[in-house]
């Protein structure tokens, strides 16, 4: 491959290809300097990538599962072996701290390739059925087998907040099931995905099995969705874009996996451990600088704890160092672009006009911000109501809004009064009570006294937070079709 410093080429059909649309600068959100030059694909090149994936599908889908798994395992080893190098690039592209880039971006990507390097049964027996004689034939015993078959060509359109773990969570299970893939990475930080392509190429993935095409033009993503060669679209991003993709997929009955927006409700009951709740909710300020759909951004607090929680959250936010993501003691890095920072700031300003109290952040920031870079201080909004836009809409930044409630049923109703339903949280000292509340929340996942994840648990949302489930074995289900084979016993 040509030196990416001269301009990153596309990866289409096993070849590194010059982009028809030239290159554009990828900007480090911490320094506002150019990290590298990303390729701008034409729509014709996107369609060529889809056609290459279609051509490669027959051979890859018929490759024994163990051989496909071996490719993924080698890719995991290559990514792990270049972890520091890849993490440096991820940090520069995204503004994530060094620890986050290493552990939660590149580290998770390697782990996901390793996870799907394990062959799982793709078929299982169904209990035989005894049929009486009738119009369909004589009496007999009918055997049946359920078989998981690959869907075909999958377009994976990924988000900017994690250019390693998010694509790996799509590419690895899709390839493990025998699909071929076209990845369209987010335009803000696509260079990391090309490094992933390098790893798979070096691991022995045949030409066309993985293709990567990028660009800022909406036409690039639209072509990756609308191509007649594409059988499925896996998308992570905003609900608005997901809705447009779903409309296109619906016309041709293409399979969809949609991981969309979130406005996670953290229900803090009066018997909760306040320190545990503050530590969990505080990750909204630090983890990806709040640019994550699973963040507990909407905090619903039972009144006996309200003042204590607001006070301790404000103190927590004030202790966090905001600055250079490369510095070992930095906790909060920048937002991805100046435009996104302006959007987040507008929500904070709007919240003040709607009656919320800006406890910390904004003009009340307790920490100096770097002069260069797209930084925003951790922001806490108190005295909120569930009708405020800052409470109802996904902000995608280090902003937490706190809403008080009186009775348990009221807290549950407030949590469910949302267009979103990705992941909610419950804090309570009574585990039985916490589980009872969790089961009443309309969300695809619920964390009880934790913001941690079980990486084998199904992941996906209710309502406008998405369609389908992935992670663990559920991702293998998502990237496959179930075929029934029936025979007379």
C-alpha cells in the first residue's frame, strides 16, 4: 500500500485504489492540526466495492467456518501487536484519551476479532413431528434441521465515537458467518478503519471479502445502502439518519441492524449508595467526553437524595482534568469537531432559558480549557423537568441533566417518557427492588448499580433507539438467516 501520509487510498476488491474525489483533511480535535488525508470515494467506487463483495461472497460463504475463524484470529493478533501505533492514531482522530484509545477502542476491537475466531454451531436439530395421513401425504415422522446461513453482502456504516470497536463489532461477526462486507466509516475519523483493513489483508482475508470506502459526501453512504448488491445494512448513528436508511432498505426488503440514539435514564432511588451513583453517572463527563449513546445523561433522583446527588456530581465534575488526551492524567478530552461543540453549547444555553440551573460547566466552569481544540467543560444541569429539550433530546456531550421525582412509579414513568430506549440504569440498595424497577423500564438494557457491560449480553434498543440485537452470539444471529430443512423420517 502507498504511504498513507501521501493520502490514504480506498480498499476495494483486495486492492488499494486512488479515490476519484481526492482527499480531505482529518483533523485532530485536541490540536486542530491535520492527522492525515482521507479518501473521498465516488458513488461509482462505492458500487464497485459492493460488486466486489458480491463476487467474493460465494467463495467466502463456502469456506469452512474454521478457516474463516482462523483469519479473524490472525487479524486479532496483528491488531494486538500494533496496539500502541493504532491507539495513537485513534487518539489523534477522535480526541479520546490514551487509556480509552488503547483499552476501549483498539483493545476492544482486538477482543472482538478474537471472540468471533471461535467456531460456534450453525445448525441444530428440531424435535421430530408425527404427521397424520392427509392431503399432504401418508402418515409419517418428519425430521427437521435449522441452519444459519449468511445473509450475503453487508454494508456496515459506522459511528465516529469509536472507529475501532464499533466497526470490529460489525465486521468480525459478519465475516465469521460467511458474509462479505463493505465498510463506510464516519467521515471524521476513517483512517483507523483502513488500518483494520490492513490487518485483515495481512491475516489472509481473500480479495473482496472486506472493502472500505469513505467520504464526506452523503452520496457515499447512500450508495452503500442502495446498491443492488447489498443484502443487509448495519448502521450505528443518529436516529434521523437511521430512519432514512430504513426507508431505503424497506423498498428492497433488505435486512437491517440499527443501533441508534440514546438518552439513558439513571433512576436513583432514595436507598441508593450515592457514591456509587455519582461514579457511574460521572462517566458521562469523561467517557468519550459524553459522545456515547449508552451514557446515563438523564438522571432521575428521588427527592430525599436530590440535593446530595447534585452536590456530589458537581464536585465530581469539578475534579476532572480537561485537556490534552495524550497526557496521562487527562480525564476529559475534546469533542469531535467545532461544529459539534457549538451544538452541545447551544443545548446548555437553551436549558438555562428553559429554567434549568447550570451548576457547573459553561460560564460556571471550574477548570481552564486549552486555547486550541474543541473542548467543553463537564456540565451539570439541575432543576430540570422532563419536558425540557436538554432532557428529551440526545446531546452527545459531557452534559448531565437532573430531574427530581417523589414516588417510585413516578420515576419509572419519567424514565419511560422518552423517544429512546437503549440503556437505562437503576441505583438502589435493595437489589430485589432494583430488579423490579428494571423490568418495568422500556429499554434494551438496564444496568443495576453499574454502568458496566457484559460483552456477551444482547445489545440494542427499544423505540427509536434501534432495531435488532448484536454482541456475543446475538451478533452471529443478526448477521445470518435461519433456514429450515425438513425430511421424512
